C-alpha cells in the first residue's frame, strides 16, 4: 500500500499565499450572516405572534409560511430568487438574492424559537401586568420579551452559526464570499483540497468567535435577569 503523500493534501505555501485573497470574501460572509440574522429576527418575531394568534387570518398564513420555508432547501430558494425571478422581470444581484433568501428562510426557524420562548414565560406574568394596568405592548416590551430573550438566546445563537456556515451556499449563485474565493484559487492552482481545508479553518475561527460572544451574552443576561 502506497504511503499517503501529505504534500498533495495540504500545501502550506499555497495556503499562506492565497489567504489574503480568500479572506476578502469574509465581508460578504459576515454581511449575509448578520444582516439575514437581523431581518430574520424581526420577521420571526411577528411570525411567532401570528402563529400563536387566535385569529385564523394571522395564524394560518404564518403556519404555512413556516412550514414551507422549513421544508424547502435554502439552495432552492436562492436559485428561485437569482435564476427564476428574472423570467418574470424581477432581477436581483447575487448578494441581494442571498440576503433575501437567507432572511426569509431563517425567519421561519426563528419564529418557532420565539414562539417557544414566549410560551415558556409564566402566564402569571401577563396577569400581574394586566392587574397593574399595563397594555399588551407595554407588557411584551417590559416584562415578557426580556425573559423570552434569555430563553431563546442559545437556540438563536445556533441559528446564527448555521447561517454563517450555510452562507457558503451563496457561492452557488456567484456571491464572492469565502467559499467562492477559495474555489477560484482552487481552480486556478488545481489544488482544491488545500483551499477547502483552509476555508474550513476560517469558518471554524468565525464560529468560535461567535460562540464566545454567545457565552458572554448568556452570562450577562443570567446576571441581569
């Protein structure tokens, strides 16, 4: 059996030389991840309210949306937005299509997280606030949301990590993010393995930093609430 030729598995010289070029894609990776997370949080909050509404006018559209977005691969959504919509005269840039796709998709997951977190807050909190004459939104903003946020923080952080890793799929619609930059170098140098390993470590580093930030937030809110 032939010995493994490690020099063909990972070329340190190529990795070091290509690192600055690959790292240029980090801005689009972070843009897609963070902006999609922010938009998804807002949409997910209102979807959660609609999902738990007693009115079928709000609850059923929210249920159908959540079910559809959780049941369709994000890559299909990206292809529909970037390659399909131009057929009906609507064109997006690759980055815009990625932002829309990831935002709409992540909102469905965050809606279920928000719904579960809101339901976990003791109903007595609502009753106490009502007895003090607080309105629905005053109660939600001042009492319910701070407690629900602490409950939802770990799963929401996991969504952000998943978004960061899934942003690599934006390369399939030509977004120049980390993975796309690595593919370009891999094709030029005929050494995809080195570039894939390099980009794997970069994603690991980003997610490790996000995890540290998550831990900080968890400690902070555990202390404050």
